[in-house]
């Protein structure tokens, strides 16, 4: 679809994006689809949390604000925000409006895999008022199809900014080192920090120099073999000094950090409960690991004790898969047609 036609369709559907976290990758995905954006939750983020009460107040006030808005499609970032806002929007608004949920978080995992009964009830009830889902990655789409009412689903993958691609692609990782890196933010539980630390203890029984660097979190106590600089603006130096990215997450939709590590040739060991497992699996099925610290350690030991040639080959394949991901991402169809289909 040409840019002119996309803009014409955009004007016709008059879609608004309501952001809960305003993730830059999500904003790029919706850039050509929405006539304007509303940042609903204010200035909080993974590094600046606020109370549930304040968030609920923001959901309600935003839904009320949309009551007289001329938009006919509203895209809400976040599974739980969409579930809470969609019924209010459908009930209060004067003009017919379709609600699309942009699902890119761990809410479906927490509700339907870890059995959070209250969240499950809220999401199932709220999604009765949702008309379509933009799922970030295959895992999110799979969980939505299995646990929610049948809805049109568009699967998309978040783009990596070109300046970051240019910085990460030339990196040569320290494949002979026993250094792991975990890169995250937000919930330590969701990102599997506890599993990574237990994994390190297992590894140090065989490799006394094994080191785990944890990026993105405040307040992690440094222990033997554990370094935690907190949030950092540039992950390049940490990737270049590591051989392994450990990513034992619980329900992460599609973390770009896995693709970024692979661009740098760092080999990712990821849990089966992340959408990025589809990338790791293209390199080797051994890189997708059950949520078990001992199993992560076993797989990483096998990698570290493999021949240098095999480690180099796996690192090179990571780079190839990541580069293909970039090309496929640039060729993703615009969301305009999907939104137009929902509007009709």
C-alpha cells in the first residue's frame, strides 16, 4: 500500500492510540495508523511505578475523555488497560467505537498460565468489549487464541532502531568467557532474575570464574559472581564482554533484547515462555529452556564446553537469524488494513 493511500485510509478510520507505557517500538508500529496519540498514564514507566489506584483513575478519566471524541477506532496499549477500559468506552461513548488491544506484556501469562484468578476474570470479561488484538509476537497470539473469545488477531514484531542496529552488528562477543548477562527492567520476577541467580550458583560449581551481570534493575545485592550496575543507556560493552544472554522470563511477549544480543553474536538461552523463543529456536532448539535453573545451567555448560569452532558457528548463526529478523520486520504489512477491517 502506498504512503498516500495509507494516509487516506488513516483519515477514514480516524484511529487513536491510547498508550499505557508509550513503548517506543509500539509507537513506531502505530505511527502510520493513528491520526493522533493520547498518553494516558502520564509519566510513569517501568522505572517509575505508581499505585493501582492512580492507574485506575487514569483509565476511567481517559475513557470519559474519549466519550465525545470523533475517533471510530481506539487502540489501547496493554492487555489489562484494554480489558478495564474497553467496557467503559463501549458503554459511555455516544458514537460507535471499536476497541483494539495491543497486547505486548505478560498479563495473559500471569492470568492463564500462573493462574491468577482475579486477573483472568477481569481480562475475559473486558475482552468481550474488544474487537481485535494486535499481538506482539507468536506467544501472545497463542495465549489469546487459547484463552480468550475468538477475535481477529494481527501478529507484529517490534522494530529495532537503525542506530542501535549499527552499533550492535559489528560487536564480536567474548565467546571464550564464562560471562552471562541478563538485561531487563520492570518486574524482576517476570524477567526471571531469581532463576538466573540460581543458575549462576550451579555454573560456579564447575566454572569458578562464571560471572552474571544484571542490567536494568535497582537494588539487586551484589554477591560473589554477580554484578548489578542498574539501568544503563548503552548495552554494547556488556554484550561484547559476554558469551551468553540468559533470559529466563515468565511471559515476556517479545523482548527486543534477545534480537539485539543475537545481532552482537551473543548466544541467548531463553525460556519457553517468551515470544523471542521463536528467534532462538532458529539457531538451535537447545537455546529454548524450561523454567528451571538447573536446566539452564546444564544447557549453558554444554555450550561453554563445546569446541571453539562450534561456539563461533552458533554465534555467527545468531547474527544471521537476527539480520533476517530485521529484514522481515521492515517488510511487515502496515496495520492500516487490519484496523480498517475492525472498523467495518
